[in-house]
C-alpha cells in the first residue's frame, strides 16, 4: 500500500468523505470507526455476519491475503485496502441510525415516595435511572423531590463494535485491553453523553445529581464495572457478583464536568448469569408477584428470558433464542430504527404486499426489516399458503408470485419485496425463515417447560407481560398465530415496555425497592432448559408453523 492511500467513502445521504489510511494492518471497519463511521460489527468482527458489508466501488482490498477487485460487496472487518479505494456504506451497515429505544414503561406496583438518595431541594435533587441493554441504553432523569420524570435519552450501546450479543462480548473480554475498552465505551461513550443530553433536555446542571440507579443484564453490569465476565461464558456460568452493589461515579470512571466522583450509583440485583437485574426489575415493576392468578413475563431479547409466577412461586429460564427477532443474522434484517420495515403483510390471488417503515421512509429506500415485520410476514405468509408448515415456500404458491418478486440468486428461494431498492433487493429467504423458526421454537419451548413444571396450562395464565423493546412494536395477534406465544390468547397479553428502566426508577423513588428486589431474587428458581425433560421435543415441535 502506498503511504498516501485513502479510503473514499460514499454515504447513503450522498455525502462523501476522504480518510487517510495508515500503514498499519487495520481492517476497514477500524479505519472507518476511527473517523466517526462505525459499522454494524454484530459478530465482533469475526467475519460471520453481514453487518459490516460495504460496496467496493473502485480499487481493491485484501481479504485473507487474496485481492478482491471492485465492484464487489465485502465484509469490511476482513478487508484491508490494497490502495486507494472508493466504498459505499449501505444504511443497514452504518450504525449511526438512531435506534428505536424503549423509553416507555408501565409501573404496576404501589410505591412510597421515599427517595434512595436524600434530596437537597434546588441543590442536589435530581437522580438518573439507566437501563444498560446489550443493544440500546436509556437514561432517564427524575426529580427526587416531586418524583417527576424530567427527561429521557437513548442510544445504541457503543460496545456494539465488540459484537452484538453478550457471548461475543464475553469472548472479547478475554483480552484485558478489550475489557477496559468495553467499560470505557459503555461508561464514557454511551452513558455519559446520554446523561449530558438528559440534563440538557431537563435544564438541570450535573451539579444537582444526587445519584443514579442502574439495571442491565448480568454481562452488561460486569462490563460496566470492569469486572471480568468470562465465567459467564462457561459452565457453570457463575457471575462474579449478582447482588445489588453500591458504587460511585468515580469507581466506574464516569466523569463529567459538575458530576462529583463520589456520586453514589446503585446497581440493581440480578438472579443468575442469564437472568439479570433487568429481568428482576421487570418482575418487580410489572407487579406480577402480586397477581392472584398465575402470570408470565416474557422478554424477547437475545436471551429470551421468561419468568412464571404461580401461587407466589417464581421460576425462570433463559432461552438461547438468539438475536433473529432483533433482525440479526438475517439477510436483510436490521434493528428497529428509522428506515426499517416494521409491518409487512403478504397475500396471494392476487399477490400483494402491504408494508410500513419506521419514520415513514418509502419502501424503495428502506434499510432492512426489523423483527416485527418478520413476525407479520410469517403469520400472513402461512395464512395465505405461501409458506408451508415447515417454513419452506409452497411450490405452487411460489410459481404464482410475479417473477420480479422471486429470487433464487443465492441458491435459496427468497421473496423480494421491492424487486430492487437502493440497497439491493429487500428480501426474505427460506434461510431467514429457518432462523426465525429456531428463535420462535426456543421461546415457545421455554414457555411450555415453565408451564409444565408448574403443572398448569397457558389458559390458566391471568396475564402475560410482554417486556422489552421488541414487545412494543409487535403485532401480538401475529405472534400468537405463529406460535411465538403458544396457546396464549390476545386478551391475556399486556405490553409493559421497558420494565428494566421502570425498576431502576422505582429504586430511586422508594428506597425499600432494593430490599424487596433482593428478597425476590432469592425466591426465583432457575430452570436450565438444556437439562429439562422434554425440552428437545418441545423445541422440535415449535420449529413448525401452525
Ligand atoms: S462479518 Fe464483519 S462484523 Fe460480522
């Protein structure tokens, strides 16, 4: 490579940038990230996903020692520019798009106004609650005197560049430098700017912050505190800490002008390695422990955590659902964000597609499909006969689809939504459907096992609380139709939003919350699904589309 090589970058907006390339052997992802163009490195830059794909328009790159010439689509995490190159970053690969962050929630539990940190009105009377999600992070500001929510701010977790799920981040943390970098990226690249934004929105100076409360899954709280999370990645999956923890801003290196280093920060307690403080906060804030009939809490994130309350007893499991319902690993999958297709109905005779995108972006400019659209598609395609029970396209129905909507170019059948859009054809392939069915089967089998263990059926549930961001956008009727919530009726389901954030807020407003959460933690029985009788059979049953 010559010493004056450049990466010329073309963004979807038409904006162009020119970035000098250093002589070190950094992959294209690192070069772009260093100049403020982070890509979606969802597999932790291991070459296993499509998240970091860019279009090589001019020049050539080296991939595993072989030269690849333009035009080509390349994984930026494996590509090293051989000379000056021109690349286009598709919107789906560019992580700067604003996520749809779950900032709303329902609190269904009585609480007293007795703040965790004693307020001094007008001087130290403000506190912040944080939900540290694997994908998104939300900071909420509250007035400790009035209990009023003052502002909220959300963004992607900047740790995404180390991988989009907890397993890849645990793997990355084996290297102490990465562990330190991941702590810095959640504390100073994510929470600190969000806190500043929330303070600005509420017109509250940081000097008035009396403290914070933080919820998150067990891995996120380990990384936040700079604690080695590697024991969470291997059996017997023992967390280094799981009880609530009182720290200071200085201890996690949260720094900002006006924020005292001794500002107290309360981490909420969790339950186990894969059932974290975010879920316990949800169990508490949803009020399910006070339900007189059995109830279920389902959080359909990557780990698909499920908690059953029956007669006051709590059992919980985490399903290895994977991130398919967050759009990850799918040909045109994307997280819920501006420009993503969020609703999608297909019908036959005549063939018709009906869709909606977040931000009302025209379909021709949509940057992918998010989980709710895939659920809609599975439900409607099965209902009209386009998909068979096993998730494959029905031969006769397939032939009836207009030719521009049928794709076979990747050696697999795929339905094209657009024929072609500016990002290439938006499509749903049989491989995508298989991955979605695996995620559905993991959650469906987890629900079955919890119910069977308690000796009750889905009809006995008084309420099913759907927690987390995915639940907010989901068409519940379609989720039920495809068997994602097996045997459950629509009238049983209550969408409760970001209950992790709700739990953190409750901890700030009522200091007795923490003690109650600690007691709850000890009451939850965790079921290891891989050891549960009948799990495999249930999983296989749920691989089918009803
Ligand atoms: S293939 Fe590059 S980040 Fe996954």
